[in-house]
C-alpha cells in the first residue's frame, strides 16, 4: 500500500503543478485582455472627449448660422438682413478660399445687416473633387443642419489640397465634427443633391457667372443688385452696400451732421452703425488683390481673382 502511494504521489504533484501552470497562464491571458480592454476604453473616452471639444469649438465659430433655414437654403447670418451676399463658389477654388474669411467677417461685423448665401458652382476642371465637396457639405448638413453646412465647408477649405486635389479623408472631417460616418457614406453613395447642385449651376450661368467666386450683392429692401467678380477686398463690398444705402439716407444724415457742425458724410454713420465699418474710425481693411497663381482651364491666368468656368 505504501509502495503504491509513493508511486502515486509524483503523479499527483505533477498534475497539481500542471493545473497551477494552466491556471496561471489563463490568469495571465485574462489579465492582459482586461488591461488591454481598459486601455482601449480609456483611449476611446479620451478621443471622444477630444472630438467633442474640437467639434464644439468649430461650431462656435459659426454661431451666426441658424440650424434651420426656410427652403433648406444655406445662409450664414440674420435671415431678415437688409443685404444678402449670394456667392457662387467652388470649394476647390483658391480664390474662393481667399474670399471666404472676408465675407464671414463682413457678416460677423454687420450687426445683423448682412447675410451670406452659398450657391454651388463646381468648376469642371476641379472635378470630381469640386462636386464631391459640394455633395459632402450637403450630406453633412443632413445630420447637423444649416450651421453644420458652414462648419463643414470651412473644414474643406482648410483641409483640401485645392485646385481639384480634394480632401484626403472626408470621413475624418465627419468624425471630428461629431457626425455619423455610416450615414454620411450612405448619403455620398446616393444621388442626393445632384439636382440641387445642378440647379445652382444653372442659376450661376443665368446671372453671367463666368468664374468663381462670383457674388451678387442684393439689397433686400429696394431689390437693387450688383455683381462682384473675383476675390475682391472687404472694402469693395462695403463700398457697394454704402452706395446702395446712402441714396435714401444721405439727405437726412447730411442735415443732421450740418446742424451738429460735423463734416457732412452721408455714408459714414450708415456704414459704421449698420455695416460695422466707418470711414473715419474703423475703415474696412483692404486686402491685397494680388492672389497666388492657380491652375485654370486652358488659357491665361485671370486678372480679376477668379477661376473661369470651363466650357
């Protein structure tokens, strides 16, 4: 009996040792998996927080844009503004990129007197990127509304290679602006917004937009319109709006200034109080009209700071 027990003991000890080794290995694997899971969760939470912070900051830049606009138009600024800057533009156009912050500044400083409406005019020699950009901005607006459109548009100008080079990873923009990448991909694979983009292009052709950017300044009170071609300086837009306004207000303004012993300038107070700029205290900054050269359709470089429409 003793002999048989002695023979059995090594077997038992071996089995115990193997069992402990297996248990330790299993525990080690579980521990690694647990730590990996925790690290991945922490990284995911950190990225989520970073995305939320980044997205919030980008949307804050366009707080003047309403979330919803009648007829699903793309408008930045007060919807009932006196003036509208209706811009026909191409997100791959370097001149449009140059003009972009100028129009935003005009609206932001206008005290609600000016809004800005976007119209798609993707140029053929910037395609397919230009049309893809236009569609992408509309697809993102499906999720984030009119304000989301302007935020996304701004990101495309920032991240696109330009001149038809496009954005390397459009879904990454969607991600960092808090959008749903799956819904965005579904929209991009559809024919959604094809008709809208085509309609905007027809409108551009109708008004004689032969290049981008092309902007129509509209006085919503009087119905007066003036066409501005190219990436003109802020002062050019302000001067046109002053001219539109001064006719109806110049006489009363001149009389008031005369009675107060001030130099008569019927447009100064108008521009300073309503458009956010004044000729004496806060003149509209000028922007160098010489822009960097950009590839265009076959032919010479345009002189007016605009990419020509390729026929």
